[in-house]
C-alpha cells in the first residue's frame, strides 16, 4: 500500500502483538483499516503506534489520496481540532505524524 500523503510504500508494523498497522517510513503517517482505530483507542496504544517516528506534526498542504480506492480522502476534524483523513470507499483512516497521539490525548481525557 502507498502512503496517502507522500506515496512511499507503507510498512506493516505489529504493535505489541495485538494489532498490525501500516506506517510510512518516510513521513511517519499511519493508515488504520476499519476497526483498528477503536482497538488502538481501547488499548491506549496511540503513543506506541507513533513511537520511533517522532511526534512533531507537519501540516500537509495537499489532500491525502487513498491508493486502494484511487480517490481523494475526506479531511475531518476530531477532538481538540486534530485533523485526519477518511476514505469513504474503504473507510480507512490516515493520520499524519503526530495526529494519532494528539487525537488519543484528547479522547483519553
């Protein structure tokens, strides 16, 4: 799978033997398939998912693109005004580096 932000090939990462996510080795973005965000939230793993890629968020000026569905993703705002992207075709979520941890911080409080 290609990264929705920078088109680099995503790497599968096994998080604490609980969930496998796709993370971009170039920009640090994270793609979550349908249902994975709920599992990560329930287990409190957002900080672990982004570990090793740095937490500094870099605002992207271009739209995210779902390469699986070949369509632009929908930009959404969540808790604490954190931006993330959603594909209305396959229902994947894309978080730029730092967005998942920031979103988790607001959800947990």
